[in-house]
């Protein structure tokens, strides 16, 4: 879209082409001008000036690409693949994280042995192991589920350990001495006391999971939103790429607001 | 009578207490070592007996590959140095820009309240979706990796600097100002020492994020660097050097993290 604009403005501007170098200069100038015009009206993140103007399409082109994109079945297929991947990965991360966090905190000794191991492992970027996930689980959604689950697991497990191990032992002793059953202790003392910390872990885990699934899809995948963004970039279709990016950013912002609303409401109790 | 009753257990308990604690912590450390060793041993046995040699390598052959294939290859050594260079450049840029912007945004209530929500919104965006854009803008060379690492690292620094500046006791600021301190004096002697804990949290997070950004960019597209070789080994089903390379990167992550923590300890010593 943008390319054709430049090519048509170059000959109609009245100059005769005398050679390739002059034409190139002219084109460069035009590209620069259009680039300046569009970057001013575009999102601040692309305004850094470091990104070549050729890759910053005009906003209406992005809008048109978005309209076209939403009407394709490919769009909805990609979105549903990614959403399925994220929800599976998050579900695995939540179940494993809370379960392991709970089991570890059953004994003080285990907490002291394992907590540094888990937090040490979390310091290593799991992205390093991404080629391994591809190797083990293939290039389809399964490797992204595993990758996202591995990334989301650590904050959830660490916060569950921190939350459950941090409960004041006086409360537990009081509950026990007043004859509360072990399930009752968990239901009325342990869980409510640890809940805010676990909730923070769940929130961090969700966004890490979200970002890592998209990242995995961008780096190497055959389907999903991330793959489509990379594909649009590789095919030099900036308008479509920006349309995808806008979709993801909007989703991220909506999810962020939603999650903090849920968190505030749950904390209110 | 009652006096001796109280004193006797105390004098007997004092020398015993540290020893018991020492025994306990030694027990914990040894259990942890045993656990790690046990996992490695199980991995070794399982990989030798039942593992698919195209996917999983036993630890012993990983160590062998580390010296025979990875460290002896000049190209891979160059790749490790390149990745280290990219991480250091991106990190230095992220810290400088993050600190400067953070100080500017956090210095007055107006700038903080107007700009900080925008920063937080940008921080919430999964930046990895902009990765193709970075490649388009900066090419497939080290510049794109540095830029992408920077974009990951700058936000934790910025957010933590602003948050740390907010936590400085306003009484101290008022006192410094009423005693005639200039803005630069206040930042140097009041604000900075008090936001140092929050700042270093940001620095540590930024180190992890910068490394993440650089490696993501290298895995996405590259012609050199560690990411290129990890991808190469993974795609040619050669797990032993792959694991060795991952091990080197993990050591690099831990080493860089430790450097930041050492500096942090030096700067927060005044608080103890």
C-alpha cells in the first residue's frame, strides 16, 4: 500500500529521471517526508525515529487492514488457537504451582531445602530452553503450552510457598488448640491468610504465561497470533502486522484492567 | 532456689543453641545437594537406558561436549562473547535511560501522576509481539538484539525508580530543602540513598529481562550469537552441545545476577 504511493509520487512530481542514484535520492526524500507525517500521527512507541519510516504505515492503512483482517476466518482461527494455548498453559501452571507450593509447605524442612532451588531456577531465563521445548514437543501448540506452563509455574509456586509458609504460626496453633480439623484449618485459617500473596502470584503468572505463549509463537510456530505477526513482517505487509499488534495490545490492556478489577474485588473481602 | 532454676537452663542452653542451628542448616544444605545430585544421577541413568539420543543427552556427555565441541570452537566462543556484549550494551542503556526518565518522571507529583500510568500501560504490553518490528527496523545484526534487550530492561528500572522515589519520606525532603539543599544535592544525598532498595530490585529484574530480550531476539532471527547456535543444535538434533550451551548461558545469567547483587549489598550497607 505504502510502497505504491511512493512509486507513483516520484514520477508525477515533474522531475525527469536521469539516473538511478537521483531517483533513489528523490525517493528517499519522499519516504522521509511521508514518514515524518505518519510518525507524528502514530503511536508514541514507533516515534523513536530509530525505526525506518518505510515500516511505519499510515494509520488509515492499518485501520483498513484491521477491517479486512477481522473478516477473515484465518484471524479467528489464529485467535482461538492462541487463546486455547494460553488457557491450557495457565491451567497447568496454576494446578502444578499451587499443588507443589502446598506440598512443599507441609514441612518447614522441605521449604528450607526447596525454596532456594525453585527461586534459583526462576532466575534462569527459561527462554534459553525454548529450542529444547521445540525439540521435545514439536513445532505445534504443544510446545507453547509446555513453554508457557513452565514460565507461569514459577511465580505461582514461589508465591504459594511464600504465602503458606508466611502464615503466623500463632494462628495455626490457636486453631489447632481450639479443635479445628486440618481441613477446617486450611479452609478458615491457612488459605485466607495466604490468599493475597497467592493472588499476586496468579496475576504475575498469568501475564508471564500470556507473553511467553505469544513469544513462543513468534519465534517458531505454525499457527497462532504470534506466528501471524511474524508472517506479516516477513511478507513485508506492515499494515497487517500493525493491525495484529493493535489487537494484541488492546487484548493485553483489557486483560490487565480486568485482572486488577478481579483482584481488587477479591482483596476487598 | 528460683534463681538457680532459671539460671541453670539458660547457661546450659546458650552453647547448645548455635550448635543445633548449625546442625540444622548443614542438614538443609546437604539435603539440597543430595537432591540435586540425585536428579542428575536419575537423568544420567534414564538418558542412557531409555532416552531418545536425538532429544536427550546424559549429563556426562554434556560435560564432554562442553569441552570438546563448545569451548574449543572459536565460532561458538565468539558467539558467547557477542551475546555477552549485546547484553551488557542493552543493560547499560536500559539502566541509564530508565534512571534518567525515572528521576524526571518521579521528581514532581504532576509528572508522576500524568506520565506513570502511561508507563505502566506500556509495561503491561507483551513486548515480544513487537519483535518482528525490531528486526525490520534494526536488521538481523546485533543492533536489533541490543534494542530489544533495552526495550525489555528499561521498564523495570523506570517503574522501580519512580516507585522508590515515591517512598522517600517527605519530611526528609522538606528538611533538606529548608536547610538550603539544591535539587542535585537532594537527589544525590536524600532521594538516591532511600530509593536504593527499590532501584536495585529494578536493576536485578532488568538484568533478567534484558537477557530474556536479547535471547528472544537471537532465537527469532540471527546469524551469530548464542541463540543462533542453540537453534542450530536443536534443529540438527544434537542435544549434548545444546545442553552445554544452555548451561553456559544459565551460568552467565547467574553470574550477571550475582554481580548486581554484590553491588546492591555495597550500596545498602549503610542501612544495617
